[in-house]
C-alpha cells in the first residue's frame, strides 16, 4: 500500500481548509467558545477537536477515513486487521478477553498481568487459570511465564478458551512468544498478547520480536507508550482464523466510547506514516541513545544498569533495551526516593520506580541532551545524598506472593463484603484489588486468600513511598474482604 497519505490527518486538514463548522459537539467549536486561559494552553489541540461523524467524515462515514487509516496500520506492521481504540489498551485487552472467553470460557493468564486484565475478569466473569511468575529471589523481580509453564497450564486446564500473556513487561522483559503461540496452536486455541509496551517492535530488527511475527492471534499495543501518539491511543492487531473478528469488533463497541477523540485517531495515523517512512532510522538512533545512557549511568557509584542478568533459561527470553532499568539498592535508597528527588530538584520524571529500581524509558525523541540531563541529575542526587539505609520494606518469599484463588474475581468483587482493619485481613478473601502503581501488577486480586506476608509487604511499602491507588482505603488502614456470611466464600475455584 501507498503509505504517503494519512487519511485522518488529511481529513482534519481539509476540515480546517474548507472552513467547515458544525452545530454539533464539541461545544467549544474548535476553540471559539473556550475560555482564553484554556485556549492559551490547548489552542492547537482545540482546533483539531472535531466530531468523528458528522465532522471529520460525513454522517455515514462515506469518506472511510478511519477505515483506510486502520487498513494502512495493518499493512504497515504485517497484520491482517487493525482496529483503533481511543480508550487505551486497558479497554482493548478487555475486549480481546471478552471476544475469546466471554461466554463460558476461562483464560490461562500470567499472574504478572496488568490491573486492566484483572478488571476484565471482574467485568466479564471469565475464570482465570493463573501461571505464577518466575521469581528472581535475590532481586525480588518477576519474569514472564515460560513456554514450559504455559504447556503445563494447558495440561491442567485444557478447557480454557485461550491464553493471555503480557510481553514486554513494564520493565522491558519479554516472553518467548513464538514458543508459547505454538503450544496454544497445537490445541487450536488462540494467544492474546498484551503488548502495550511494544508498539515500536515491528519497525526495527534489533528490538524484540513483535507478537504478530511470533504467531500471536491478537496483539494489543499502546501507541502512546513507545510510539508518538496521544495518551489512550491503542490498536488491536489480529491475524489467523482463531479469532471471530466480528465478535471482537462488537465487544470493543460494547466497551468503547460513542464519542471517540479524533485527535487520538489522527496521532496514530500520523505515527504509522512516520514509522513506515523513517522508523528504522529513528529507532536506530534511539537504540544508540539508549546505549549511551546505559554506559553513562552504569558508572555512577551504587547504580547498576540491568541487562544480562534479566535474560536466561530461568529468566526472560528477550529485552527491550530502550527500557533502561537501574538497580539502585547499593546506594541505600529506594527508587521512590530517587524519583521524588529528580522531579523536585531537576524537573525530571521517570516512568517507573519501585523499592529498589528506577526505570528511564528512552524513545525516538531522546538524544544526548536528554540523556545528559538524566545522568547529571543522578550524579547530583548521589553527591548530595547522605549515607543511611533505605526504609525497611518487608519483602515476602515468592510462595507468600502466590495467593490461593478461592472465588472468581467477579463474584468476590460484586458479592457481599465488609471493610476490616488490615491487621485482621489475613485469612480472609479479598473483595478488591491492591496494586502498587507503577507497574500496575496487582499484589492482591479479588477472590484471593490474603496472607500476612503480603499485608506486611504492602504496609511497609506504603510507608517507604509505594503508591497504592486502587483500594477503597488508599492508606491501607482497612481492606475490603468477602463477608463471612456469603456461602460462596467457602467454595474454592
């Protein structure tokens, strides 16, 4: 296909050139009615904020601007079909789960799944068949499921409708998607890959293998994460005959807004053209910049840039080296402390911090100037930091993090519940999820049996700076648990 056009961008340009005007939403009318203080910040964005139809296109979408942009996206990455979403990959992955297992099915899932997947379980009632993470005990770090773990899960749960794997992880670690896809296809079952962090992967051979090239049936990507789209821009990619595409489209329609933001569509459309025309060059430069960052940051005393220790038979299959992950435990500080200091004193934000790591995500927008700012900031932090131990976080053993599933997440979440002091929550069944964010992987999922080690971990982590935004009580003085009078509380999955 000819990738020079950008159908949505071109349609917006025509809208402005022709001086169209709509007696339709949005009510600000391309900024005419907006507060000048809003226009001063958002002026260009307001000019391009028009109704999808009638607006960008006519009332019957006869211009096919969105359809053509989706066809071009599929062609650009070698998928058979692409579908744009303006509600983020959090919605896209829910739609994929519903399409594959939303009837009476279950899904084989890595327990390192994002909270959006757990939300999908709660909405749909889909039964999870969890694969425990592979733990690096020394580093308190989890790796994606291995092909052997997926095969064993299929042998235990042959009735599952499909499997869902997250790869890359928020840390840049990747599963062996090709081997996992082959195992699923031996059984005639589809593989969904939550590849929110991998939109850039199809466009450079030195990046990990893209899920579609590795044989996945559905791949969900977030263009805003590693691409150049607005926040919430997401794309489904589909191939093969194991996915009912009409059902997938209908499931997405059930969840999606009826007022999609054309700005998000336009940014995804333009990014596709940019990557087809210049992606290899831009990503080559980004990988070189990331290499520079890794080299410079790794010599700062107490900071270790992680790479080879993340790979191996008992670790991850591959690594996106644009994700520059630093272990800072030898400095005596937490990642939370460093992230806060960089924001306050150097006006720099990092994408992820945890009890012993900081992550800097390098993109095609970065260069020596931005990397030098990060390096100089970390050196300045290191110089000014007085000696002293980090706040104690009581880290549970791997087995203590593998909580037993007693009820379906949907039943536990929507059933009778009560809030109890967190000290009394051990031995009770969770009725809410508890998720340190980022990376957004729940420590407690509704329906799981809470243990004391996890409670100690969460409370000590919160005291040390961990962000736990989703419980009803974000201070974790209480937890919502299944009410004891619920008969379902006694029934194991």
